[in-house]
């Protein structure tokens, strides 16, 4: 669903005939294709597992009993075990690194002055209200064209903060 303001009705941006009422032939066809695809996935897996288990234990009748197939399955098992070990080592290592990094960061918190930050936010709100109008207007307007004289310079906020610091220094 698309986000909309309080006054606009919500708009659905996608449709799927499978989940709409009717369309029985489409539903039957897509369900048949999906079931057939899952059968094509599971049948080879079942045949391979039953054959490997049957060759190794003799308890089941295998569909195939080629030595190459058994060797390949063992080889793939070793590869998957190795990759799982690598993933485990990587995950544990990255967890340790992130915990240490977080601990170092938490010891330094806060790295800024929250009071000064609040003063800056207030100063910015006043500046934006003076330059572009009240916040309620800026947030609710759909299109707004900024005139050339109201464009912000690259270092406009930096100048604003420097002027604010000078005012505070003069007060002290």
C-alpha cells in the first residue's frame, strides 16, 4: 500500500488475479505448476537420500549404487561441513569485534553535548521558520518553490552555529 496523507484515500499499487475472486482456471493452472515444481525439487532429494542411506546401511533398497555417487555425496558433505565451520568462525569473530567496538563506544558516550545540541535544534527551527515559513506549512505543503534569495549557502548552518557560539561567549 502506498503511504498517503490523512486526506487522500489509500491506493493499491499492485494486483494479483490469483487472490481475487473468480479466475478459477488461472488458480488451477498456477497451483498445478507450483505443485509440479515442488515435486521436481523433492523427488531428486528423496532419491539421493534413500540411495545414499541404502548403500551405506543396507536397510533400504537404493535407486542407484554407484561408487562415484557415494564419493560425491561424502565430498559435498565435507565441503558443507567446512563451509559451516567457516561461517561459524566468521560469525563468532564478527560478534566479538562488534561487542568490543560497542563497549569502547559506550564508554565514550555521549560524544556531544546534549544541551548544546538542543540549543542548536531550537536555533535551526527558528531559522527555518523565518526563512521558509512555519513548520506546519512546510510539512503539509505538497509542492514548494524556493525563491533564489531564500536558497541556502553551502556554509549557512555553520555560520549560524558560529554566530550562536559568539552570542553565548558574549553572555559569559
